[in-house]
C-alpha cells in the first residue's frame, strides 16, 4: 500500500513485475479500480516512484486527489486463472495524462 501522503517515496516501477497490476484507490470515497501492469508502465514511465503515482491520481468519481495504490496479485491457482474474473473493481486501460 502506498498513499499520496506517505513519508516514504516507495520504489521505482520496472518494465515487468511479478504482479498482475495495481489497485488504484481513492481514500476520500473508496472508489477503486484496477490497472494491468503493462498499462501502468504505459501511463507512468519506468522509474516513476510509487508515491508519485499515488500523488498523480485524481479520482474519476469524486475528484479528490487522495490516491493510494496497492499491488494486484491474482491469487487463484494457475489452472483457474482463465476463469472469469469475479472481483468487483473494474479494470481500466492506460490513462492519458495531461
Ligand atoms: Zn473518490
């Protein structure tokens, strides 16, 4: 978990990772979405620190800038990963940032 107001800078993102992607969470209204790792890299360049990602988030629901991110890991056994995704949080694509 990395919050926009964390004291720690986090770690720089790399081109590949062992996780599915990240959860993007709004601390103000709890709106949560997911983003696949390739889209994380497409949105924020390799080398971007995780706290800077959290700070750059603006909630698409309430407009708050109180972002938090967390690793998204597919914990299902490998043979079950082709099954429909049952998590309630929508998966979003890369974000074009201005
Ligand atoms: Zn929000």
